[in-house]
C-alpha cells in the first residue's frame, strides 16, 4: 500500500479463534469492502499468524500478522508496528477492535492527534473496567457496540455518556443462511427421523452456562409430556458437556438430547435447517445465531433481559422468556412448535430479518459513520 491508509483497524484476532466477536469483525470488514468509493485500510492482528484463511486481503485491506510464541513479545511487536504506521502514514482514523487494546491505542493516537473509535461487544464491557480502559473510552472520538443492551450495560457500569455510543449491529449472510428441506443424511446421522427437533448452537464452556442449554434440558420433561416426539440437538463443544449430559440423564431425557459436537461454519446452515425451533434462553450481547436461524426460516426463542431484544426486534420476530426459567421455556417451545403464530412463518421471518440485519444495512450504517 503506497498511499496513506484512510483507516487503521487493530484487533486481538479474527481467524485463529471462533466466536461471536470474530464473526462480527468479519462482517464489519466485509461491509467495509462493500462501501462505495476507494477506501483503504491497514489491519493489525495481535493473535493471528500468516497463512490463515483470509478472504479479505487485497489492495484495500492490508493485514499485519503479529502472533508470536511469546505473548509479551507479540504485544511489543504490535506496539512497534502500530506506532510506525501512525507516525509515518498518518491515517485519518483508528478503529480499536477490543477494550483490552484501548489503552495502547488511546496513548499513541491521543499524543499524535489521530481520532480513534473503540469497538465493544458484550460481556467485555458489562463489568467495571480498569481506570486506563475508562480513560481510553472517554478520550475516544466515539464508541461502537452491537446492541442497546450492551450500550446500556457499558454506560451504567462505567459512567459512559450514552450519546457517545453508536449501535453498529451484527448482520446475517442471507445468501449463506437460507431455508431448505431437512437433510435426510443428517436426520439419519443424529437419529432424528420422525422427530420434532429443537436446536441450540453454542459453546459448551463451563464459563458460558448463560447460554441456557441446561435450562432447555430442564424444560424437556414438560415439553415431552405434551409433545413426546421432540428431540433436542445441541451443536457445539466445550468442557461443560459432561455436566449437561449428566443433567439429561438425571432428568430421564438422555435419549432425547443429542450432542452433535463441533460443526464447521460451512455446515451450520444444514443443521439450522433440521430445526423446527431454535431455542437458546441465554444472556447475549446480541446473538448472531438468532439471525442465522431466522434467515433459514426457523422460529427462535431467546432470553428476555439481554441484547437479543435487537435481533428479535423486541419480540416481534421471536419468543423472549426469562432466561433461567425452565417452565417459561417449555411453555414457549410448545407454542412455537404449534406453528400457529406469525413468528413461525418462515418466509415472513426471513424477510423481516434480512430487511433489518442484512449486509446492505451494515454497509449503509458504516457509510453514514465514515463519510
């Protein structure tokens, strides 16, 4: 890149990990490349290494991979590379991709008079931040976050002015996530033939029990008493799976709970299509999985006190229930599987979802913020 970049992005990682933040960042970069005009940017990645599968690299996005075996050395490499870029190339603006990077970005951008934006997501900013992190937010030209709930938690917990926070929501790829019949081979693989299927896609980490898989398992006996053909397909991996399997056994529903394990991103759409309902009574900063399910025409259930209010459009496109209440989950699931509500009409659900959270919506949002 010969000319000075219009923008600089600084992220922890994009390609070496899996999760909502990484997915969101990829959407932002994809939308950035879809902006009208010839914008250029350099992207600094602390924990990604050369050779990763990167579909974004090109003349408008140049990537710097800074991963080292020694994490401390990696941080120093990032500082040196970033400062060199800021001093010699003088970008118009810097986007700090994680609150943990904000103090470093703030220090050098402030001293050089370069404006910066801090990108936030969910639990990363729901708790009290360090003094340096709060100062970095206060000095930023702006703050982005993915939902009203995350904005409110950030502002209430850390004394941030809500007027400084811009909502830049997650999106769904409507070309990838589409309705289609259930895959016969997958139905056979998981033993779901002649079953009504509810699905959750989530990390099964002991630190992520807020995803609500245990609550859904506790709801199953009540659901099965009304709809005995229901089975629960859990997609994801993690150290909490043994506890969840034991819970299912204790409740006598071990034959109705199927743990699919890890499913590659490219195969997720086929698994969403197995679902008669997507159920995740969670506490999310946003919840991209809800968008993916709805884009496939699958009705969804979420918790009622988190960022899922945005993708579910305050309950207009899905069911929202108290996230730790198995009875409420059971009642809602039975209603969902009855298919009498407009929120179960797949084509309508897809249209409403893509209209508000398709790629074009994010491109328009970025254009309004960058121009």
